[in-house]
C-alpha cells in the first residue's frame, strides 16, 4: 500500500454493531483489515512497519480493533448457535463461521505485527483489559487441546469445518504472541491490568501448563511433529531439542511476569502457585538455557523460591477495573440474540447469486496471487517433481512448474481446473 492508501484504510476502521456482522459494510471493513494486515507483514519483513504503527496510534484505532475482536467472539458464542437452529439457515451453516473466523484471524495477526511497539500498547488504554481477557480465553483453549486430538486429525464432515478448527488453533497461537508483547510493557500498563494478569487470571500458572503440554508439538507414528508457519512439520532428530518461536514466547512471558519487581510484589506465591512454578525447573536444561540465556535468571529465581517463602502481597485498596467492551456489548444485546440471528439470516447470510459473484470478485482483488506469493514463507514448488519452480501456468496463474516438460506432462490433469479458473 502507498502511505495515502494505508492512511485511508486506517481512518475507515470503525466499530461494528453485532447485528451488522456479515453484512456488506462489515465485509468492506474486513477487506480494509486484511489489506492492512498483509501490508503490515510485508513492512515488518522489510523493517518498515513504523508508518502503520504511527497511523494506528495517531487515529486511535487499537481500541477499535480490540472491539472488533470482542464482537466476533461474542457473535461466535451467542449468535452462531442460534443461527444453526434456524431452519432456513442450516444448508449454509459453516460459511459464516468461516468468514467470521477469517476476520478474527486477520485482526489478531495485525495486532501481533504491531504490538511489539510500546506506543501501540499504551494507545490501547483501558481496552487492554479486554485484550488481556481475550488472550487468556485463547490460552485456555490451547491448554485444553490434547496431544491425541492434534495427532488423530479426524476427517470432519466438511472441509470448511476442518479449516475453521485449524484457524481457531492458529488464532490462539497469535494471541499467545500478543500476550507476550503485552508482558514486555508491564511498566506502561494501566492500573489493574497487571493484577488482572497475575491474580484474576493467574497467567503464570497457565503458562506453566503450556510449557508442560506444549500443544504445538506432538508425537505421531514415532515421529515428533511441531507446528510452525501454519503447518505441522516432522522434526529431524538433531533438531528436537531446538526451541521454537512459540516456546520462546511462553518463556519470555514467564520471565516478564515472574522477574519484574512489580510483578513479584503483586503475585500470590501461595502453596499451589509455588508448586506449579517449581515444575519449570525440570525443563530448564543446559540446552534450553544456551538458546535463551536470560533463563539463567529464571533458574536462580526458582532455586530461591524452592527454599524460601516469599512475603504475601501487600493488601492494597481493592479497585478492580472491568473489561468495558465485553460488558458493553453484552448489556446492549442481552435478550436480543434470536432477533439478531434472524436479521442476519435475512440480510447477511442469504446472498443472491449476483451478490456472491460481486463479493468473490472483491476478495479476488484483495487476495491477489502476487500478494500471496510475497507473503509465503517458502518458494513455490513444481507441481510435478517438487523442485523449486520459477514458471507458472500463464492462463490460470495457479500452478507452478520448474520446466516446460513438467507443464506438458501435467496438462491433461490440470486442464479441467485451468478452464474453470480461467
């Protein structure tokens, strides 16, 4: 995006009413978010994301994006189950949840890109409490995800449902990264945010659960698989002790929450919390510490915790902030869930053929092949032999080949799809 385009899209971001989710205005906003998200990823890879960060801070759009996340989450839990019970909606019941999930994924990905900066965290102001609560709920989903469920990968009734489950998992992983960036700024958080992380949600113990069960890692058929860059990969034996980016996020968040003097003053080191935290000692091997040397401080702290009983936190005046966005949306729409669902069936999730074609064209422009290639972590591979490819079908521009010979060999199989896409 040019600077002018980026600013126009940022300015256009606005809060959405629950009943408008899935409508034309909401879909247009999704396009803005997606374009900003892709722009943010490409800018970050080039070390040039400062412009986007400045725009989001200047126009106070971080609370708006957090509000969109909360609206989507409430829609999934309150509106979607009602939608699925409506007779005239069932044939298309997986489509809206997939679209809404994609919107949620785009927002959390954009926040992950920009929350590295202190000014972004500060610009969230009191809405940071809603974001902390959101991340906490996602981390609970991660902690509850069993290794068996990861490895089994049962065949779902529909492909969209399978994609939706994978997107939920990836959204939770992005929320973990966002939470870690929030913990980097504990000194800049508003009153009550630290108390909410430490005592209301007890995030240190939840993070210990993630270290123990590591939901982005599993054993399948005697092979270790780890989730990175959007897919599960078999890990070679020599790399099995290597720390992944997700492992690092958990350990860095623990370092921020346990070693900060302010956190130590507020956290309750009672019997249960101490016993949970001391489980970390088994994971602090020399190999791990070599990869993240800061963990030496964690090792010292846990050794001290094992032989002493820290003083209980001082009893300050009890003033607890509440998540404003979540409470506001629930109060405003309480008792209206069925009415909202019926409105959306009529106005959002029953598009005509012409509306579907128009939306398909708009999405095709948003997700251009050139943009997808720029975002892809790996270079394209030949459809026939798997070698690195530099040529692609000039007609549909969808399939890649290393040589003309491979393209000719694959043509009879590719022809029906090529005709359709062209």
